[in-house]
C-alpha cells in the first residue's frame, strides 16, 4: 500500500459515522485480509476513462445518467433483474441522447450498492426493537435478532455479488444487447402498452430509420453496437473500500477498484471524517451528496480537500435538496463554487429530499415532486449560466409500486401491491421512462 493512503486504524481513529458494530474484530481482520488479495472488479484505466467523460459533463458537453436501486440485495443478483435494470437505463439514455442530442454518460448504481447509512441505529416494530438493517453488506433484512447482527463475511458476498453482476453487465453491453438496433426490443412487456411506451415506439422507429440510412451509405461505427457503462456505489463500509484500494501498476497511484465511481453520502461527508479522508487519496472519479444544510463554504472546502488540483471530472456534486428547497438553496452553492473557478459536475438527485411516509405506512415519493426538483435544478442552472450536468435516480426495471403518481397514477393504496425495495422507494420502468422524456424536453430548451 502506498504510504499516502491512511491505514484502517487511522481511519477508525477519525470515528467514522455509519459503520457496522462488528461483534468480533478478528473475524473482520480475516475478511479484510482475504479481500485484499481478490482480483479487482474494475480496472484503474476504466476509472480514468469515466473521469474523462465526467470532465465533458463538467464542461457542459455531456449529460450524466446515474441510476439503480437504493439498495441492491444478494437475492437480486439474477440475470433477469440485472438485465431489467440495464434495459431501463439504456432506454432512458437513448431517449436523452436522441431527443436532446447530447452524449449521455451511463453509470449504474449497481454492482456494489449494498451498504446503507441509516437515520436511526435502531428499528422498532410491534414493540420489538432491533438494530436497523444497514444493507446486505452488513446484516440481514429479516427482523430477527440473529439476522440483524453485523456479519463481516457479508463483505465477501458483496465482492462476489458485485463481480457476478459486473460480469453480466459487461456481457450485456458488449455482447449485442445494447446494440442500437435493439432499441425496439428493449421496449417490451408492461411498458410497451403504456402511453410513454407508445411515445418511445415512435422515437425508436425514427432511430431505426436513421440507422438503416446510415448503413445504406456505408456507415456502421462500433458505437452503434455497444455502449460504455460504468458501475458506482456509496463508499460507506470502510473495511470494504479500504481492502479494495490498490496501487495501479501503470501509474503507481491508489484506486478503489470496488467500482468505477464512488460517492460520499450526505451523512458521511464531514470534512475531517474518515470517508473524505479515504476518498481524497484514491484517483477514481468521485461524488459527494449535498443536502440543504450545505453552506457554500462547505462545498468549497470539500472541493479543496477532495480535488486540490481542480481536475475536471474528478469531482461531482450530487445535490439533493427536495422540491421545495432547491430553488432557494442551490443558487448560493453554484454561485460561490463558480466564482472560485472550481471544476465540478453538477448532478441532481431528485429522490432523497422528497421521501415521506404514506398513510399506509410505506416510505414513498411523489413523481411530481421528483419532476419539480429536476425542473428547479434546470431552472437554477439556466438562470446562472451553468450546466445542469445530470441525474442521479433510484429506479428499477420492474413494475413495482413504490413511488406514487406518474402516468399510471399510482396512489397510496397501490403501494402494497408490489413494494419490493428493502430501503428507499424506486421509480418503476414506466415512471423512469416518463422522467427521461420530461428531462429530454428540459435539455432541449
Ligand atoms: C442514497 O443515495 O441512497 C442515500 C442514502 O442518499 P443520501 O446520502 O443523499 O441521503
Ligand atoms: Mn436511497
């Protein structure tokens, strides 16, 4: 390990927030030792490629689409599930690219998104109180005392599940599934019949005609047949992220090879905290979530610490203010960051500031609030002359009922039908496509 990366003990000395309370330290040490020897899921050179693409986002020349589950689960590592998530992201990306004529950088919240920060350490149900579920990386979702004990072996399962998922993703995106000539076949099952599915069909036919024309004149570039797709997750459990931090043999620099892009969450972005301390040493492109309590000076200080060389593409600010706060809260941040000449890609997370509990008890979000926050994000950036660089969303490729509203007009009463998230509510595939068309409209203006 390079002398520049602090060791785990040094990180723990910073009292990191949101860490598992492992009962047995020696078992943790054994797992960390094992993880230090496993092959990397991603390569440092791929992280550099993504950084170059995000630099284009920071310059206003590309749009970033980042999406996937709030929390992946080990059980969810199936071919169907991975394909469905990839499919909705490909559909959204093609809508954004075609309808807005902007290159789209595609990043999944996938192949590593297994650890969750929680607002409370405990959960109470029917008078019984147990440790909160912190994601499959840490403990089990079942509400029993045994299942809620943090188990370090789960970090090995995170590695294996991430590697299996990434393997499948790589096969899908290079092996023909992401070929643009498949643009119609992505529009299958329940989505095809929806109003937005019909809108997509019209667009897909136009794309197909254009492709046929290109082929007829002899143009058939590689880009028509495969896409670049990258993985990302919140870098939360320090044992895991530290064990996956390796020195790249090409550059002699440390990279966290657990994923291409890593972000620091709203609850762990303390300037002198362990998460900032670890990620400031790795060379990956990274993000930080910024909620409504962020001051302009906080944003500047984070940029100075995480990107002291002011390299474009290195740092993404993922703002998550909430629909009611973004129009007042975002401008001071952008103004100060821009005035200081700080290079950053601005991305909108319209999910995490808009969560509430429905009368039925389910955690949900209103589709209209999601759209309103994205509209506020665009309006603020447009009025300041800065670039609304992208979207960060929680979604699934399935027909779930977790967020209310949208063209299907899901209500509180529908939530019980198919609520499958183990953490936050996700847009279903119809809602995700609707969002993509609305955002394409905002980008065009
Ligand atoms: C998340 O992305 O699932 C999350 C917990 O976000 P935040 O850190 O912005 O609350
Ligand atoms: Mn979430």
